[in-house]
C-alpha cells in the first residue's frame, strides 16, 4: 500500500484529540517512510513521521502546535481499511507523550 500524495481528514476522534473534521493531513511516502504535514481546526501546524509495513499498517510519531500555543506530541498506530469506493479509512490508536499522556482513537478518511 502506498500513501504518497493521499489526503485525509478525521471523521471521528476521541474527546481528548486536537483534530477536528477541519484538520487536513497530506501524506508523502518514499519506500517504507511516511511523512505528513497537517493543520486546521485547533491545529496551527503539525508533522508526523512513520514507517509503513507490508500490509499498509503505519507506526508513527507526531507533533503539532495548537491555536492556544501548546506544543503536543504523541505516538500512533494506524490500520487501513479499503472502502467500497476504493478510498482508504485509517483506524488509529494513539497516545499523547506530552500533557496528560492520555490515549484515544480516531478514524481518518481519504478525500
């Protein structure tokens, strides 16, 4: 699975997430290395870096600055699902490594 130039937005997130449907993720991939920039909603600017395995699962680290000036960091694993329309839905399990260090779940849909 290749995520190069794919764009995603959250369709659901735990309450402790900073993402909203206005947050847009732009993915780039070279080999097994995945990067992304993201912003929108409560997030001014964010980046992630991760690795993609042979089944398309992603293990990543992320960081961003919120609209109130907080620097947030975390880790995430993402499992892809191919939807009937051929687009991807990413099922994410994440954990903050800053702030309250809480955990959560999100789903990102390919635009």
